[in-house]
């Protein structure tokens, strides 16, 4: 076989599985180290979801209902790349988020903030040949959670990425630049310093649309391939 | 140019939105070749309690042992309508169910075949990184020689092996930690 394998992340780029300040982790994290798996076809292949039919409005979360949702309209765009800066073309990108008031359209969310009948909060798109993707949405609100006294999640958008392989599958969250709540958020801070900053989108004045919407840029970097083919 | 990886974050508890649109609990439409199987994967925390807000994904070869992916360049048949990807949330009993076909065996880079297996990704609130594991089938040919199972200490191999109940459903409990901790792989 000549299939390429994927590089292992170096230390300090992902959170540990157990991060005690995020109180759900001790009860839900393995205590034993993961068994390192050499890459076979099972790991270097993965769902590309090319047959998935995306309807044209799935990347515009402001036009999925009868009327426009309340809140600040924003553009969130970027590229899906690998560690070598190469585009990950045609990657399926999924997002979900709460509304402008900080409430998810989800039966489990009991936060005392209004639901917006015009905002569902889910979007999908497929990156183009250069890895580029673009969503139109509204800026999500901060919301309280019960992790500790007076705990608030900074505004964030959840991202799900498949990339080219089972090995590249990843879920993450995008934050807004310089949000003062980041300093108090154990989920953000579970990522080591020096890497966590990559989860903040950049305010992107050049991509704003005058009289219409501000823009944020969030590039996503997935694992790169090893240069040498496996035996 | 080297770029820093985007760090992982938890799926959180409120993933209904987009993720359900890409849910595929039934992987094999009529006409797909192979033995029809039902999988029931239950998710448990370190104390053994069920996890009712998880998301499980599976990725598998078809019954011929072929992955529907351009990097699997072997001359084996692909089945129309079968990608090999499934996603389901765990229910109030902590169980995610899939209907699929039994995967064929796929090769190992150093030679030989792996035993039939399904690749599994686990996501949940409180799980900061995707946890990867595998599902093997009890009683299968090739389990004893499987190169991946042989990387695992013998006492823990059973955490990867699904067992069939009286109704023919394959059950695999996935324990995130604790005394029955599942073997997770650094893929
Ligand atoms: Fe959230």
C-alpha cells in the first residue's frame, strides 16, 4: 500500500481528557493512556459525505425560518486547511449555536432567556476546492451554566469537521476575539496556553458588508499527512 | 508552512440542530450486499451510570472489506448507497442503535488481515477530545490474530468485543472510565 498516514499532534495542542475545573470531565474521562494505533485503511479513510444533499439555505442561519431572527447579523468564514497550509477541499462543516439571547433551540436548555421562533441555530456547508467556507448567522449570546458559581459560557459557535479521514475527525468551538468571559471559562482554558488562542476568530473588517453585517474569520487546521508513505 | 492545529472542544449537551440532519442510524438501504446486523452501543461514565447525552459515530468497510473512500484503491466492489458512516445520539437509556451490514475484513499495513471491525467515535458533554475505539464481533474468525487487539493488554481486549443477545442484536458497552474502562485508541 502507498496510502499516506496522518501526523500525530505534538503535545500542548489539545486539551487533556480530564480537566478538573470543567466539572463534567472527571466522571467522563479515561484514566488509562490511549493505545497508539498505527494507521491502516480504517484510520486513513473516513466519511466524506459527498452524497449528503445540502439545501441552499443551510449555510444561512438567518433565512431558515419565516422571518429574520433577532440579533446582530454576522458573517463567519474561513478556510479548512491542514498543518502544511494545504486546503482540505469539499470538507463538510457543521455548526450549531444558541440565539442572540443565549438560549439553544433544544429541549434540554432551560436557561431563562427567550427562544426566538425565527432561529433554529444549526447550519451546514461544504468547503469549496480551496477549503473556503462561509456562514451567515447572528452573534450568539453568552449563557450561564452550572459548572461553578456564576459560571457563564463566552459567546461561541460549535463546529464539527470531518476532514479526509477517520483520523482527522474533530469537534471544536469558535469564540469571539477578546471576549472578557474567556478568562473565566474552563472549557476554553482546558486548551493549553499558546494553542487556545487559535479558537478565537479574527474580526475581519475587509469581509464586512457595509450597511449589512460584520465579519469574523475562523480558519480551521486539521492534521497534516506524513511525508513518507507507509510500508 | 506549518500551522498550529485547531484544538478540540467538547460537543456539549445541545448538539441538536445540525448534527441530527446528518444522522444515519440506518446505513444500508435495501440491495446492499452483506449480512444485516443491528448494533446497540451503550455509553457509561466512570461509575457505570448511563450517559444519555452522547453522540456516537461509526465508520466501517462494506461487506467486501472495501472502504468508500478514494484512499482505498483496491479493486473491490462498492455498494450503491452505502457510505459506511453512521451517527446517532444516545437515548434516555444511554444507547445508540445502528442498522448496518457486517463489515468485511480489511488489510493490515504490515501484511495479513484485520478481524472485522467497526470504527467508533465518542462525543459527549464532559468529553473534551473525540474518543476513538473499535467494535469487534464475538466469536469471529481472526480475533486471536488481529494486530490491533494484540496491541492491547489481554485483560482489556473484551472491552472491544460486542456480544450478541437472544434477538441477534450486537451489544457493546462503552465505558468512558472506571473499572470497566473501554480501550481507546490514539488514532
Ligand atoms: Fe454551547
